[in-house]
């Protein structure tokens, strides 16, 4: 098999990796905000629940979480497992796992905004929602950009964990090719895919950071 | 002292503690329209807490607070959310460290609340914001962001921001404490200009000369009580209380 054919097959696998990546972001970016609010809630049971959630998600391997989410419906509810449920379990596991990390990044950003900003907004008559959306959130975005970029880059590479549950994404394809072609080249090509895509993320993140660099505080 | 009905703000028998530490002990203060009140006194005497209670950033443990005919708190219990919101429309607050919104342009800092909070037409709010900034000597800085301004300019922008909502009274919390002497002068000049226009103001300040010059009435606070108050000249030139005298002597030294 020539290099071009292998690259084509890996490219198809990468489209699946990309789907995991995008679906995870779409789900975990907003869910993380909810978790962050729960974690900062003055209603203690809710805050404790959010802490427990974050602790579990960060404290156990994502791979185990995928298996747990995959097998729980079968063992607990007796629901049959299908190829679809593998995919669904993978996406759900990625979303709930990354939401925990994003929640902590959001929290660090939100809590770093000086009290005076909230007080100025309160005295001017902004509602709590207005204060958050107009005053706090835009400043939070700027502050958390480096950490978010870090996490998003990690996510790109973590999509390869879906291999362990049998979702056929790029890393799964690479491993199959390595075995059938008795060559390490597919791994090298897969690495190049991850790296180039992360360069792209780095570039976009850099653009956003420069755009937000019009002020400092 | 003015009676409760005609005053812009009226605080009666206010008490406030942080934990076991009483910070305000039976404070009563009312301010008449057009009056400029300077609040002086040593740090930790309760001046800032007084302003924070007047601006609803802190809640009184006991006592009553009203703005014009609007009862905000009585016996330490506060009115409904919409009452507090109405009260907030009647005062402005200028902070010691400005607290401008760093991600907004200077213009937007001034016009955002009138549009978003008061629902005024954008064009009108913008025109007024520009006029206010010009009056504060900030014409040409509308499109800058706060970090491009000096401290004195930022403080003047924050005064414009407070005035843009047409408050009946403006509070100043040590407005020049974070500034160099020369920047202090430009901010004090602006406040004096407002006093000349009969803007009702309460100014917590460490600038004794300024208090003497701009205030109609001086309130000396220490240990959570108003030790002495009266016409500026009387309190600052001929204080009756020993604590006031000691404070002023120490200030001059």
C-alpha cells in the first residue's frame, strides 16, 4: 500500500476524530458554564454536588468513564448495546469529562474579576444577568484564553482514546495499518495530522488573543 | 440639619457591624438638595462603610434609609427589589480606584448604562456622553480604553459615567487617594465645578484643604459615630470636640 492511500485512509479516520472533537466542544463548553455556576453557588448542596462531579471527572481516567457510560445502560437497565451506543457513550463521556475541566477554568476566570467591577455595575443599576453578560464574561474570555487553548489542544489528542472502546477514528485506523503493513509510517502520518491541526488551533487562538489585546487591566 | 421630607437622602439611626465589630453606631445624616457634604476622619472610622450603606453595597443591621420619598430601609429591613432598583437610579458613586470597565471604550463606559439600564435612545445617550466627557476635559479620548488614560483622566471618566445617569446625588469615596498630587488637582477642579453647579454631593476625603473649600458642611467621623458636624469653616477652624482637634492637628503635621 502506498503512502497516499494510507494518508487517505487516515484522513477519513481523522474526520471521525474531528467529529468527536467538535461534538465534545459543542456540549462541554456550555455544560462547563453550568457546572461552574453550580460550583460557585451559595446553595451548599449544589456546590458540593458540583465539587463531587468535578472531582470524579478529573480524578478517574477518561477511558474508564467511557466504559462506564457504555456499559451502565446494559447492566443497570438491561438496554442492549449496539454500535451506535458505543459512539454515543464516547461523545457523552468526552462531554461530561471536558465540562469538568472547562468549569474549573471558567471559575478561575470569573473569580479573578475584581469585586469593584461587580460593585460598579451594581451601583449603575445593571441587573445580575446584564452584569455577567456585558461586564464579567467578556473580561473572563480574555483571561482564560491561554488555559482554554491548552485544554482544547489536549482534547484533539484525547480523541484517540475513543480507540479503546472500538470507535474507528484516526488512531484506530493507524494501529490497524501499522499491524497490516508492518510499518511505523501510519503512526508518523497520524502524528502529523494531530500536530498540523493543533498548529491551526494555536494560530486561531493567537488571533483571538491579539484581538482581545486591545486593552489590559 | 434638614428635615426628612425635603432631603435628597436621609439616614436615621444606622447601625452596622462586621461580625462582632460595630462599624456604624447610630449614624444619622441627611443631605439637602444642592448641598455638598465632606466626610472626614481617620481610617477605620466608618466613612467608607457609611458610603457603602448609602449606595446599597452593604446592608444596615438597623436604622432607616430613604431617597426623597422613597423608603429603602426601615428598622433594618429593606424594600422589594424594584424599590432598591429605583433608589439606585437616584444616586451615583465614584470609587477610589475608578472601577471603569476596562474592555469598554471611554465613551461606552459612559453611555452603556443609560442605554442598557435606563433604556434611553442610543443617539441621545451618546450625544450626552460626549458632552459630559468634554466637560470633564476628556474630549478626544472617547475611543480610547481606560488603560490608555492617566489615573486622573480615568477618575474624571468615572465621574462622567456616574453623571450620565442623572443622579440626584453623587457620592465620592476618596476620589483622589490613588492619584499623584498633580492628577489630584485636576479631579478636585472637576468636583469643584460640580459644586458650583449645585450638584448634591457627599465626599469622603483625606484632602482637608479641599473639604474646607468645597463643602457646605463637614462631618467628622471616628469610631463609627459622627463626632462633630457643622459648617465647614466651623468644624475645620474651630472644632469643638477634642477628637476633631487631634485629628486635624495630626493632618496638618
